[in-house]
């Protein structure tokens, strides 16, 4: 076991220390989870639903504490962090309706009755990223618990605090001890142990595409079920017939939310050539208006990057000779601050092609609808995107043509807990959220019951 310092990204001060556990901790967690899962699955659907509602209420009662932890550990602005805590509450509330609605089917067949059951997988492992620690954890554990499973979460090493606290709140709310556990540790230690553990039936992973490929390989060794939410390089397509003022005013918030540390960030803005210059005139004051500063200030819209190492990665995309059109502002002094930055590079520039995961956006012109679709699809990713147009037919055509899992017309909305979320191509595998998410944590069991023909005596008694 080793101890790691957790650094406040806004001050570079040590927040606290956390023990990084090892493979033996995973073995213990799995054994405990199996015992808790048997207790949980034996409860009536109504009782499991009530347990999830109790957990949602407990999260709501602790939302200020959870928000404060996220501000200190992740650098999220306090307003965003409060929303994230409330989002966890809402996700739990939404899936608390699922246990009583996970019904199977009765299928007409000859010679008897055929029916299906939705059996829980057992123990689910969730490996979460550092950018949205508690919200992304809840997207996995809420539907998994609703389906009757136990859950073990490995949070990212940099940002484990809210996830650890959520597991404590779950036990305080009355869920069986060990039903929701958190095992902090390195990916190459705890993560690898989870991937290879025979007692874990499914892995949910959110992170880079490169690591996602490794997760697929390891999961295949034991034929584990997997859900992967991976990288993105989403396009924000602005047509000449759109409300340019609105498109420009909202564009910074489509990419600079959470300092650009968002797989759904619209980090490529594609603008029709005939309005390109006007759009850039409107975009510059919108970028300058993004409030970057102290995360504990309610007025702050963008905080720091998560770590010094990540700051260096983002900075590598903006060298001294980078084609910077304009930049916003950021505080000086301690903290991993990076100003909102707009680039106008060539189409093959690495800033256009690679996922930067920071507050850096590229702007490219396009000629017509076909050109816009071709540029939008010229990426290995396919997670999200936005389309700005006042032409409904165009909105539908382009939405169907862009290869991405989550598209928004005249807005930048990507994630609602009530609708499915996931990517095309190398942005992932499977879907999270939405009404069907609990089914992804079940096995379908088919049962056929033969019904023989009635004997003459039975037929006679049936008519008397």
C-alpha cells in the first residue's frame, strides 16, 4: 500500500492523502460484494426501490459536502459541483423506479409456456475517470444496483474523494454493507486486478480510447461484459442560415465547460465560409467573457486544469508559433490555469485531429452541407456534436449523416439521465443512461415450461 497526496488544482496545496490499495483489496472487496449482492437481490423489488430512494435522499442531504469535496479535489467551479451532486441524486431517483419495472416477457410457443427473466450479473466493476468523478460513477452504479447487482468502483487516482464519500453515504443510508464499495488504487494495480478477477462479471470503463482497447483485450480473457465510454473530438457545425449571435455566444460553453476536460467538448467548430468572418467577430467577445477564476466563487464559470501533468499536455497543443486567433484570460500565480484559446489551424493539424481535453478549440471553414458532413466525420471518434441551422430538413439530414451517438440541434446538450448516451466508432461500446440502462446489467434467462395435453378425465372435470 502506498499513500498519495491529493493536490487542489486551484492552489497547488495538499488537500489530503489517500491510501492506494493493491490486488488483495480487490479480492476482499469482491468477496464482500458477493455476500452483499445475495442479500440485496433477495429483497423484493419494492424494497430495493426504497433503498435507492433512501440513498438519493442521503445524497441530497450531503450535496453541499460533496460539492465542496469536488471543488477542492477537482477544481470544479462551485456552481457546477453543486449541480453534479444534485445530478447524482437525480440519477438515483430515476433508477429507483427500475426494480419494479424490470419485467421479462411471455413469448407464445407451441407445447407450453415460454418466459424470460432479467437476472442480475452479480458483481459489477466500474472504473471512472478524473474529469467528472461522482457523476460518471453514478451512471454506472445506479442502474447496476437497480438491476440487483453489487458494485465496486475504482476511481481515478487524482480525484477519488467524492466517490469514496458516496460509498460511505450508501452505507449510512441503509444499503447492505459492501453493496457499493470504492477501492482507490493505480490503474495498473487495482484496475488490472478488477479486469482479471473471475468474481466480477461486468466492467464499465470511462477513459481514453487507448486504455479502452486494453480493457477490451483483458475483458475478453474471461468473456466479461463491458461498456466503454471513450474519447471524443466532437464538431460544432454552424450553417449560414442559423442564429449566428446565439451560436457564437454559446460556442465557448460547448467546449470550455469543465476547462474543456470533457469527452463531449465541441472542440472543432465548423463554420460555413460565407459567414466565417462574422462568426469570428462574434466569437471573440464571447470567449473573452468566460469567467475563469477561483472555483469557490459562485460567479466562476471555468476553473483550472486538474494537474500540472495535464496542463503540460494541453500546453503542448499551443506552442509559441500556434495559429492563435484570440484567447480569454486566466489567473496568474499558483494553480493549473489555462486560458480559453481559439486556434485557426490547417485541417490536418494535430490540434484538429487529436483529443486535447483542455480549453482549446479549433475553427475551420466549410463550403456546403456535404463538406460540413465530411469534415465532421473525418475523425476516429464519434461521441457528440452540435448542428446550428434554422432549416429543419437540413437539421435532420445532417443529424442522420454525422457519425456520432449524441447530437444536438441549436444547443450543446449531450447528457440527460433519461436518454441513452454513448459513442460511435472509437468513442465507445454500448450505451449508458436512459430507461434501458439497467438491462445492460442483467442476463436474460429463458424458461420453457411444457404443458401436456389434458387427459379425458381432466377434460371432463374441467367442464363440470
